[in-house]
C-alpha cells in the first residue's frame, strides 16, 4: 500500500550550511593523503591546539577556485571504535560548516587548507558522558576555528 505524499514543512530549514542539503561540498574538503600531508608538514602553517583537538591551516598566496578547504582526522589510536571516530568527524564537520563564511571572508582572496585532528583519546563512558564529550569537542572546534579566522585577518594586515 502506498503512503500519502508528505506535505511541505511549515518552517523553512536553516540555511546556514554551505549548500541545500547541509553537507560540506566535495570542493570544500581535502580528499587525498597528499593534501593532508601538505598541510600538516608545512613549517609555515598556522597551528593551535586544545585538550582534544589540534588545527593546522596552510595559507596559499594564489586565490584558488575555493577559498577554504577542510580535512578531518580521527585516528584509531585516539578513538578505538568507529562509532567514536565518526562522531568526532561529524562534530568537526558541523563546526566547519558554521564557520565557513567567517573563514571565507578572513581568507581574503587566498586559498586556505585547514586540517582539524583529534589528538587525545576519547574518554571512557564512565569518565565523561558521550553528550558532554561531543559538546566539549564542538566548543574546542569553534574556538580553534574562530582563532584561525582572527589570525588570518591579522595576516591580511601584514601583507
């Protein structure tokens, strides 16, 4: 038996994401291992870290097609279960989507590749509830991305 067609939602979806589906487009993501290595091994990359996360941002002088691209890593060493690795990357992607416009504006016609990396082990469920861990991870990601945007705007003044 066929179901009745769904009615349109009374409230429009939040359009703060980078596209209609709310996903980070493929052009905004670092895809190959070589791209990740280029960012993490660059001695001039902008770097910062917190308890659970570290960030590296590589500024390229030429303005490429896309001003800001993101990469996310969560290794098995720090998150044994795939569920935890995926949850961490999901939280990081959401933070990146929320800061995308701010970082695009701060990039100012330059290309910036950013890698967010889980750098500490996921706590045991007894030590910290999963929801509290995700909130702390999101707060760290927001703080690191806002700090990177400030540093990029400061680098504009130095040019």
